[in-house]
C-alpha cells in the first residue's frame, strides 16, 4: 500500500517571489530559506496538512538544477512528468479560483503513461 506523500519538489527561478506567492496569495505556512550545499540548492518548505512542497533554487554555479531552469525558465516540477506537472498546475488553478471566490469547489486531474498507469485526481472545496 502506498503511504503518505513526503513532498513535491518544484524548481523556481525566483525563490523569494515563489515563497511570497504561497504565503501571501494562498496563506500557506512557508518556512525560511535553507542552504543545502551538499545538494547545490537553497530550499523553502511549504508545510501542508498532509505533505510539503519543496521550492528549489540553485545554490552556486554548479547547482544540479541550473540546467533544468535553463531549459524551463519559468521553473517547474523537478524530475517530473509533464502530464503530472500539468495536473498539479490544474490543482493550483482550482485553488486560486476558490480563494478568489470564483468557485466553491473544483476538480483537477492529470495522468501519465500509455495506459494511464499513474493518476492524480482531486476535488477541492471551500470551507
């Protein structure tokens, strides 16, 4: 049985702006930046009730995510599948509509694999 998801890592081109988006727009519990020199990144954790989002920013010229950000200048899910990443983006869009009061609930979905082996599906509702 699959257990709790530990975290989702998202590479970002501007760590302060990304942290502010989660903190100020979505009201998330955003941690302080932490340099991880052994991994070549600075991280900020967004603490959620059942998991964490890890924002990754390059630490130094030899950071392993520099190449990823060169190919994906707006950032994204590091080592993620594009379809699953799209599904997570849809979750963010649904959450933003709920927060703005444009909807009371919404659904998001993403799949990957030729036979849809991996799926992410969720319904978000306002309280």
